[in-house]
């Protein structure tokens, strides 16, 4: 495996919205700073339109009622013209006209953390999910933190175990919203020791790119499929396109042998072309 070095330097994103129609996608590793400089939330706010922003907050992944209200207060304090919390407690709610209309009018959509299975079970395949995709295609930024980050990709980590060694049956994967195809996004990455499960998922799906995002760090992906690191820590990218693994021979929960995977550790401000699978600006 090859890797690039890491630092804890904090930077603001140089990325601007793509000239293409699709809006940016911001996958946040969780535990983003909400009290000091709020670099990640501020970046989302600016890309949503700044003081003209109309933000739709989807707290469905969380069972904590105040989760959405906390983000609403933050975005209004920043100066957003409007911030609305969509309380979706059932699929009927997610198909409701008022929620769909709120999403359709949003310049930025923000999904909170919690349980990604709850978010998927209540929202996937509904009119609200379709509206989120349509706003993304029309140029609005869509962001998610923690569980909200996982569901942004086409393949979502539903649950799994921690640990450095990849093992069979270490994680379960289901369909996500598919805003950024061909990725597997995992969050709270280094803090919860999730390299093993990401490697195991890439071993079973070597055509996909694994993206592990640390806490207080975000992957900002533009319409050209270029990823920029925003925040305090790092993002780990696993490219298994030329990798060998013996996963097809492994039984039960045994360890998986991997060889030839490319490992990229990207620090704040770094940019990575997900189509070409290479570091930019070097």
C-alpha cells in the first residue's frame, strides 16, 4: 500500500460550485465543530447561497427531537434567509406534499447524524428522496453528517464492526441515495477504527472507491467528481481496482488477505480526482 502524509492543518475550501448542473455533495465525518469557527458548516452555508440560503434540514436519522433545531439555530445565526426542519417520522411523512415542497425550494439540504438504517427505511424511495435528487441535479448542495454522510453514496455502510484487520462479514452494505456513485462512504473513521471494515467492503466490491472520513472533516465533491478535504483531520481513500484479495475463499468471520490496494491519506485542502483516481495539484 502507498500513502501520502497527514497533518492537522485546518484550511478553507478553494472549491466553487461546478459549472455543470449537479450541485456539490458534502459528506461530513461527524462531530463537526458547531461552536468555534465552524469551518465545515460555514462552507456548506456559503455554497447554499450565504445570506440568500434557504436550507432544508432532515434530522430523520436521529431519534433526538432537538437535533434538527440545533442546526436550524446555527444556520439562522450565520445569516441564512430561511432554515426549515423536516420532521419525518414515517414514510407517509416523507411522501407528504409540504415536505416535498420545502425540499424543492431549498438551495441547500442538510441531513443530520444518527442511525443510517432509520434514514434509509423512512426516506429511500419516497417523494422526499426524489426531490433531494432533483435539487442536487438542479445545482443545490446536499450535505450529510455521520449517518447523513453514509447515505449520500450509491452504496451505504448500514452497520459493522471496528478493527484494523479486514474480516469476512465485518460490515453490511445497502443502497444509498446515489448522489455520488461508485463510492462507499464511512464516517467517524479513525476515531472508531474503521479501516478494517472499509477494506473488507472494497475487497468485496473492488470496482468501488472506499472513502473514510474522520470527525470534524468533510469530503466536498463537485460536479466533476473532484473531492476536496475540508476541516481539521484527514480522509482515507482506498482504491482496490488493481487489488488482489482472497475474500471469495474466506469462511465465517475469518481474516481477508489483501495485496496491491492503493491507500491515499488526504489532508485539509487536498484535492483528489475520483474519476482518474489520483491526487491533484502535485
